[in-house]
C-alpha cells in the first residue's frame, strides 16, 4: 500500500499545477525529466519530451529563468479505437534558474526523437583552471 501511495505522489509531481498561470490548451502539462551534466566548457541539460519536435518546442530565457515549453498534438490513428491506455499525452513545461556564469548569447539547443539537449556555455572566468603545484622551499 505504501508503495502505491509513493507512486501516486511521484505521478502528481510530474504534472505541473501552477496557480499563477492559466493554460489556454485543454490538456495536461507534464514536468519533463531532465539530467544535467557539467563539462569543462558547458552545462548540458538533457530533457525527455516524447512527441515533441523542433517545430513544437519553445525555449525562452528571461532574466535568469530558462523555460522549456513542448507542445504535443496527439491524434489517434484512423481506424483504431483505444482499448487500454497507460500512457498519458500532454504538453511539457520546465524552468531552470541559471547563474551569471553562463554565456547567454551562445546557448544552443538540439532535439532528436523527443530528447532535447541544451548546451549552456560557461563564461571564460567560470571555467575550471588548473593550478600548477611547485616544490616548496
């Protein structure tokens, strides 16, 4: 029973429920799962947006908030009727607060097969610097 309750809590957290924003589309809006990698030159965000392509994704940066919006236009295949559904279809929205150490003019994004990759390049002063250690006296 406790496992089912935790699963339901996790499912609720995957759906956005912002009281400050009114949606104009009549569908659910999910929070996409994302991984964030820190490389020497970039912060890389990889987010799952199944059903979203380059024409249905919108990425904005306002102040220090990077927002991803993915829109899914789902149509049931002709000649089929749904007998059982375990997968819910909806839009995606997620926001990240980014630091001042990101070069905003060089941010890039790619999407392939529903996987979005955001490349947030670090400014030169934010990059890792190796300090040589010398033998002391």
